[in-house]
C-alpha cells in the first residue's frame, strides 16, 4: 500500500511520528504510561517493518541523502525546541546526543575496522578530564573540545601497538585492562583530583557563556539549551564524518580489513595503517564528546568512567547495529532514556535493563537498525 | 514541512500540559521532597535504608492531621556515581513541585551536585556524605548537613586511641574519597597526638584479597590496624587478619558501623572491634527509640542501616521548614540558615554559616557479644573485658 | 625469609582460585569459540548456593562440619552445572551464528542480571554473608610464618581439581569428544558425536569448576557477597587470555602469573600499594603487545 507514496514522503512521515513520540515520551512520568508507550512503540515498529517503511526510508536516503539528513536535523532541533525551557529533558537530550557521538566513534573502530574497544568510557573520561583541567586554567573553551579529542587520541596511542597486534578476544583484554587501569589510576593519583574528582567550569564560547540562560524570542530558555545545541552540532559533525567515511575508499578498505585481513592484505591494503587510522579517529571523536560532557556535567570523577560505563557504550553499538550510524542514535536514546524513565522501579531497573538487552540480542542479533549491504547503484531494481 | 512539524509539536505539548494539573485534587496541596541516594550497587543497603527512613518520616507527617501540606517523597537513585547524581539532581531541582532535598551518601556524588542545587536554589540537607568540602568547599546557602564530617570523627578517634596507650598503626583505606579522606585526617590527628603510622595501604573498593598488604603489616607489628572504608571491605580485612594470625586491635570508621558488619563475621572475630560515628547514639535518645520502633512497625524489607536516622532527621527538618514558611525554596533556605539547637533524633542540630551541623557528637562503639555497644556502656570500659593490648 | 614463604602461600591460594576461573573461560572458548563473561557471576551463584546448602544442612540438624561441607559442595556443583548448561542451551547456542561480540555482551548482561537478582531476591542479599568455616582452622606456626590447615587443604584441592580436569580432557572418551568438538564442529558431528550434548556438558563442567572456585573463595575468606564475581571474572578472563585461550596450561599459568603480579604490585614495588592493579593490568597490556596470542598460543593458521 506504500507503493503509491513517494519514499521521501514516507521518510518525512516517519520522522514526524518519531519526533512527536519522543516529545510525548519525555513528558511521561508514570510507570503505566512509560511501559504502554514502549509497548506501543514496539508494536508500531514491528508494523512499520512489515509494511516496508525502513526500506522506503533507506531508498529515500539513497535518492536524496541531503533531504533525509535535513529532515532528521530538523526533527532533532524540533525536539530540543519543544523543551527549550526545561532543564532536565534538555540534559537528557544532550546526554543522548553525546552518547550517540561516542557510539559513532566506537562504530568506526569496531563497526568498520573490527577493532574491539572496551575502553570507550576511559577515552570519554580523558576528554572530560582534559576540559576539567583546561577550562580551570584559563584555556579558551573553543580549544578544550579539540584538545580533549587530541589527548584521547594521544593516550590511545599507548595502546596502539598491542591493539593492532592482537585480534578478537585478545584485543578485548587489552582495552578491558586499560579501562580498569584508567579508573584506578585516577582514583589513586591526586593531581587529577583523586577519587573526589574535579569541578569543571562552564564553557564560554566567544563570550557566549554556557552557564547563563539564553533568551530567545522573549522566552528565557534553560542554560542546558546551550549544551544541547553544542551536542547537536558535535553529533551532526561526527555523523557526517562517519557517513562520508563509510562511503569513501577508506571506509571500503576498513570493511575489507574487518571481513578478511588476509584477503585485504593481498589487495594491497595496509592492515596496520587502516587499524591505526580507525582507532585514532574513533578516539578523537570520543574525546571531543567527552570534553563537552565534562563541561555540561560541571564535575568529573573517576566513578563516571568505569568499565561498566564502557560496557554501556558497547551495548549502544551492538543494539543499534554495528556499522549503522542511524542505529547508534536510536540505541543511545533507548539506553540513556529508558533506565531514567524506569526510576520508579528504582532498585529493579538494572535487572530489567539487562534482561531487555539480552532479549534484543536474542531476537535481533544484528541490532535494531542493521547496517545495510553496500549498494553502489541507487537506481538498481527492487 | 516545518510548519506541520511545529504545529504537531505544539499540539502535543498543549495536550500534555492540559493533562498535567488534573492530578492535584486533594484538599491539601501536595509538596514533593526529593530523596537521593545509592539504591543500587555496592552501597545499596545504606541507600535503601536511608530512603525507607525518609519515607517513614513522610508517612508519619502525612498521618498527622495538623500538617498543612500533603508530602510526597521523590526518591531517586544516584548509583553512587557523580554523573548519574548530576542527572537526578537536575531532575529533582528542575521539578517546581520539589521544595527541598534529602540528598547523598556518597561524597563524590554530593561534591558534584552542590553546584546544581545552588544553580536552582534548591535547599538540601545531606544525610550521609562525610567529606568536609561538601559544606566547607563552597559558600552555597542551599547546602546543609545533619551528620558530622570525617574530621570530627577522626579527631575523637585519634584522641581515644592514644589515651588507651596505643602507639603504632598500620592504615588500610579504600581509594574512594571516603577512605582517602579518613586516611588523611586520621593520620594527621594521630601523629599530632604522638602516635606513629608505620605504613599506609590504599586498596580498591572491590578488592577481595588483602593477604599481601596484611602480611606486610604483620611484619611491622603495629598495635592497631586502622581501616578507613565501608562494611564489605572491613569484613574481609578483619577476616583475613585472623587468617594470617595478626594480633592487633582492629579500629574502623563510621562506614563499618552497620549490622551487616557483625552478620558478615564470625562473632569471635567481631568481638572487640572499635569504630566511631558522628551523631549522638540513636538508641539512647528518646526520639531515636521512637524512630526505631516506628521503623519496625512500617515493615520495610530491610533495616534503616547506619545512616537511616540521619535521613529521617533531615526529612523531618525539611518538612518542619516547609510547614513554617510554606513551599518556597528561598524561604526554606532562609529558614534553615537559622536552625539552632534544634532537637532531633540524632541529637541537637545547629547549622553554622556553611550549613554544617556543628553539634556533631561523636559516638564511640565497640562490638560486644555480637552487638554494637556504646563504649561507655560496654564491659570493655568497665574493665571486665580487654581490647587487644598495645605491644 | 619466613615472610617470603607467607607471600608464596598467599599467592598460591590466590593463583589457584584465578586458575580455576581461567580454566572455565578456556574450556568454553575451546568448544565454541565464545567468551562467556557471566562466568564470574556464575561463580558467585555457586558460592551462594553452597552457602545456602550449608545453612540448610545446619538447620536440618547435620551439625558435623564434614556433612555440611559435603552438602555445600554437592549443591553448589549441581546447581551451577545446571545453570551453566541452561545458559549454554538458551543463550549461547541460539547466538552461535551472531557476531561474536553479541555473545560477549549478552553474557555480560546476564552476569549483571545474576548479580542484581542475588542482591534483590536473596534474603538480605545486598550485605556480605559470613561463610561458615567448615575446614579445620588450626595452624602451624613457623616463626612469622603461619600455615593454616584450611588454606593447605584448599590449595591441594584446587590443584587436584585442575589435575583431574586435565586427565578428564586428555584420557577419557568424554574428553576426546570435547577436544573433537573444539577442533572442528562439522567433522565431530559426522563422527557421530552429539554436538549439542557435548557443548552442554562442557558448559556444565566449566561452571561446576567455577562453583568449586566460589566455594573455595568462601571457605578461604569466610565471606561472600553478591559482587564477588565481577572482578574475579575479569581477572580470570585476563588470565586465560595471557596464557593463551583454548589452552588449559595457559589458563593455569595465567592465573598464577596474575596472582604473582598482584602480590608484587602490593608489596615489592617502591610506589604505593594502591597502584597494584594499575601495575598488574599494565603488565597485561605489555604482555599482549609482546605475545599477541598469549604465552602459549593456539596452534592455528589462517584459513584462506
């Protein structure tokens, strides 16, 4: 029945439904409403899948990539705008976007190059600690974000040698060890505030103080609006970068390395170079997101960047579907917002969360929005 | 395209807003009080005990026909993690119905959230975190604390121990802010009073095996093994001291004053363990007995644990303030600033200019026959039993 | 010198527990090429089952420690073996063809679920439990050096379990089948080996060994808690990896090596003992850089 509607219109409709759903969902407080909305979303998603909405949207993205991205951007901004005055929803939104950015960085590492990274939270933390140290010592905030990325990449270089040499589970242990080491190091080392952590000053971008509430059209918006917009920009940049990368010959080379190292080497792809590139680029993205996260939280402490936090990032990548940038955003939203919405069941929510993740992995092993097979000829038949 | 989006967004918002105020139909206005503490993870038992106690305070107040408002406890889990703490603190502070907060057991979380409370003018009373900087590290009028800091606690502890003839210590502390803080202050006071710290070991809070550290400690033959940290580690260390045949007095901090510490140990090993805690002995005060009795009656699925009484006192004080000046954050903050010699179940409370309770009494405890007993009441003080003698 | 002996005994005890955990990781990896990260938490469930059984036996009037110990071991082993098989059947086999990371994450989440369930549903589960001392607690004193009877029994038992496992894998028909499945699933199937059954048995076996480690842990430290499996699982996994996955000796070597690293980090290094985990994990990273497939690598070549 969707045949008569143009793919682009389907995409617009889907975005509209998504935005409205997101706005209404964020508003809900009671358990019944939250659970029934989740159930409704699951049914709707299943139904949409049945009538071929995802294929249509994907097709629209092939025909008119700029248009679909624009719809998504407008949708994202609409959600932010709807909550311009509310602190808490904006904080959540900004968190979702930063987590999605981290997932995009990890996605380059293991979605494309096949490098497992269980130290996502550690690199995220390096970014956050960088801004904590820099903003405090008078370095302009404009610089603290890229420097966060730079430091994450530099410290990541310590791991490059073992990471590139090892594979699969062996590589996992390198990053797991780093993750544990990082948190313990921060706790015992007093120059970084020790276990208490460090306060982070508010960001100031060319005289635009992020700690102040901006006034737009006569309405005093929440100061978190600044961070939400900044997070949106960072996410948009990372997203564009990842999409470009995927479509470039570099992305193709990374895919080849992941799927068959020996084969890729036979075709003259520098395996080490490709892996190092992916590892460093991923860490830069994660570090930048971390730097902004640090400013937004106003406080960094070692317990925010533990191995379990790294697992949350890995969970986002796998739930979203490895290699699928859209999936990262969806999964980040679920992973951040759902446990928060489940505060009402307090001590039981981790149990429930872990069960939900297991169920998704069992029933949708390739993630919520699996990555599509590369298609080089968008006009190709159905 | 955009206009359609905007329109539907607006429509949904309007519908949501219209639905919101329908709930408050009862005769009294509903006022929310936030409770924030660790409800999951390793320190959950203290957090849940605190929440239950705050909940109890709210129930008792709501049952009182004279109260002007209907109270609701808005309980949030900070997971003992600063980033989650900022999140839930923002959630509570941004909710206009929330007038005050009873917040935090974990010091790192409290440190990270005080800025949020200040920014949103939300008055809070800390119910368990002991790091001095929470109240003294800033000038925020909004932040108060009913329990004492670890400074008072360790000063009393050092004084007590040196007076009993102990001269040498080996310190084990966990590497959280809590353990590290205790190490700093205890070392300082005990050295001032002529004691000697032979060695200090930092251990992570999930460590199981301490035999390496303790073997080293054994070699140094200290009079006392001081442990700065929480119950689970305290149990393991006391247990493993025995395994290695270390003959030294075991001295703990407020973090091990919990029933779980005794239950987790062989009664023989728990016997004679010393610890110090801020606040007057709950069991001794008339209000405290009332609290414990009511808590029993409420049939929660676990006990109030070590800091339940503080959470109860904090919640009660917050509701008193709201009764007096009405549900207005700034007025409540102003009211709390003038609290002097206020009676509570943890003893009289006076807030200084940083919102810190200055009448922080320190209670000395010793375990006797499987119970935490006040030192003054124990057979140890009476001389009938003996602690491990100094060498 | 006598203190050195004390460190060695402590290290041996710790190493035995680590090795028992690491052996499980290696077994699972051997047959299915998967990492089952809930292993540490399965260990914790084993310890709690044993604890409950001991309490139950005491309540039934079996006051003799040996009887209680028997109940502890039997129930812990049986319960955990069953749990291991159930996990294999309902979680790991269905995910066999999914990306490998999925199993890793699914089992990590299962570990969380087990941990949280014990905390929430076991009576007073969030507090540590005093595990009864069921072994003789007397000790021999050699100057500063204390050798306890229970520790000695535990180390010997641990080593016997490892030796027994070695014999089982290398000398029995069951072991032959496990090795066959580990080498090549399809060939094993065509040789008439019941693949699913062997996988389930291997998981039951590995989990049973984790229960032994859990009970040992309980008997040694006389304290168990719901979070005890987290770090043990992480260390066991690291040990299995340093040693070289799929290799029994590698796992044992890795276990003892990790224990030695922690001991050295705590007492022999010039800087504060708080850095001992930093030290141990930094060495792990360095080892991986040096020997990317573990100290005793798997014999394999790329199939092109």
